[in-house]
C-alpha cells in the first residue's frame, strides 16, 4: 500500500535522478517526481502534498540541509532522506538532530538498502499522518465532549422528553394495534396484553393475567410446549385456535413469537392474528379447485376413451395422418388429465382429506416395479438404471401407492434431466428402524437458489430453461413424505447432477395399519 506514496527526488545531477527514478519504477513505485533544482522542488511542494523527499546534500543552488529545512516548514509530516558523501557525515547527523530527517545514506549507496529505507520512510509518513488524523479526531471529540458536559442537563432533559414521547407513541400503537399482542414468561403465563388480544379472548384483562397462554390457544394436531421455544429465534405457528369462552367459539389464528432478553428477565412477545377470513377464503378456493378438477375429469376421460375407439379402428379405418393427429390429441388429453389429478391430490393433502393406508411391503421390489414402468422413457435417451440396496428385501410400513407415486416422480425427473447415455442410480438403505432412499442422476444440476424453492407449488425446478411440467410433482412428493412423518430434500450443483432423497423414521418392520 505504501508503494502508492508520492516521492520527490532532488539532485543537481540528472543522471542520478534518472537512475533513482528507474530503480523505483522497477520496484513498483509509480508516483515519483524528480527535480535537478531545489528551488523548483520547493515550488512543487507548495502546491502538492508528498510523502517522501530524497535529497542530495551538495547542490549549487542550495545545500540539502537548507532545502530540507524549508521543505519541512512547508510539509512538517513529510519524511526525508539525505544523500551524502562520506565527508558529509557530521552535517548529515546535524540534519537528523536539527531538522528531523528520517535517515542519511552515504554515496555510493546499495540499491537494496536504499529501497528498504525508502519503504520504511514511507511507512513512517503514513503512520504520522494516521496519528495526526487520530489526534485531530480526539481533539474534535474532546471539544464535543466539553460541549456535551456544558449542556448535559439540557441534553438529558431533551432525551427524557423524547423517550417519553416515543414511549407514548409505542404504547398507543400497541394498544390500538389490530392484532393481539401478548407478553408471557418462560412458564407461558400471561404478564400483559393489549386491547385487541382481550377482545379476541372475550375476557377481562384481570382474568387473563397469569393464565397459561397455551391453554387458551390450542392446536388440533400438536400442542406447543417449552421445547419449541428457541431463544433469539422467532417462532411462527399456523393451524392454531384461540378459545373464546364468552362466545364459546374457536377462532383460527396465526402466531408469531419472539424472545426479548434484558439483564434481569427473559420474556416473550406473541403477536396473534385472527385469520378467520383467510381460512374461509382458502376453503372457498379449495372447494372451487376440488369441484373444478372433479368436473374436468369426466369429459377428459370421455375424450380419451373416444379417441381410443377411433385409434383401434372400432369406428372404421383411418389414415396415417389422422392416426398421428388423434395420437397427439390423446397425448394432450392425458397430460391435461394428469394435471387435473395432480391438482386434486394436492388439494386433498392441503385440506387434510387424504388418509394413508399403511401396509407392510418390500420397498426394494416397489422401486424395481417403477424402474420397469419407466423403462421405455429411459430407453429413448439410452439411460441405464441401477438399483442398489443394503438388503435383498426391505419391508417398510407405509402407503404403497403413495410411495410408488414418489418413486415414479423422482425417477422420472432423473431420466428427463440426465444426459444421453447417462446413469440413474437408486440407493435404498435400511438404517436400524429408519429408511433412506436416494435417486441420483448425472444431469444438468441445480443452483442453490433453485434448490431452495424446488419443493414449492408450481416450481419447475430450474431457471435455466422453461419446463413443460406442471410443477406439482415434487410438491406432491413432499406432501406424501411429510404425511408419513419423513422428510425429502435435494443436494445438487450445476453441471454435476442431483441427488433427491427422502427419509422415513421408524418405518422398518412396523406392521401396524393406520387408516
């Protein structure tokens, strides 16, 4: 960094200045100015800030000590090196003592020694400037501190007024906020709440204080407990209901919980929002989707059936052109039916209207069945399949048809996104009572951003190109695996392929049937 410093060289011999400039250039010093007359150098110093002056001692116009003395008056922080002959040592020492030059170097000098001293001198200049800057900052801060001290009482009064006003505004916001705001401690006991929360509960504030919050707010699936509270992390809860004893109703709510820590006490803030309207809107939307998909299936099935009659020539002979047209129409109708069925399945899972019919079955055999079903698709791109398992038979407890859907989706996607002549590997592992399944391809891969949104609705997996898929397959697979109490995830890098995996906990050798 010090190589960027500005250097001035003063010597009455042009050969000397050219040599030093060339030497410095080779060492990476680019900001160098040379003068053969010290008076010209002084004029330059009056208008330009420099970091180092390299000056000869004996010059006809002015000796080096007089020149450096004047230069130091112009720029006190500049470092200076005096070039002297052997006989000038006493004068050089006098210059160090009287003027404060950095160093003197005898002629002829050693180039390496000269460069080292130049670097050290530039470092000294930089440090002196930094020190002067810090001193100036301290002086300014000291001046401010003195001013603050003089007006401390007034400042304290102003700050107190500001805090009082801010507290009043905050109190007004909390009191009049449309969402319920509740403070509670580590034992879930309510310590304070605003007007909106009181109205939601339909009770007096005095009756609510010290009550257990999660006895008044419940979930039909899993009750909130202390282990769910995470210090320094926000918690967001859905599918909870607030009990209003006055109206004898359960109000659907969403809850955002944040911890507040100070030196004396830890407590939590819960913001509760009534989502009755949103739930009703969702119900109407889901009912609309269910009705629409159901009503679309009948004409689509009729169209496919009719096209089958035409294609098998039950209604008479057709030409090759007509055959191709009817095949395209059938394919489009089947794609549309697949989309309708996927939408219907997604709706059922989201509405909680799908029930798992769990049985004990061999999941290795299921994977091989899916492999056979997808064989024609793999053969088109010359994709080879490998199914590996750490046991010949691995029996799991799960919904066979739903898990078949997951395997078919993951394996089908792997084929579509693999390179020609590629390999798709399916690993099935039994780990104690847990099952882990992986589908690995050598395709185009996914970016980190794509991976994060991959299992969302209508996500088509990649921003690299537009896919013709519905974007519901992976979302539905996630719903199925999570309904089994498991998890599904992806590991991928661009141009290095992808690994889709799902895990089912405690699923091995469990024969209990859950309807």
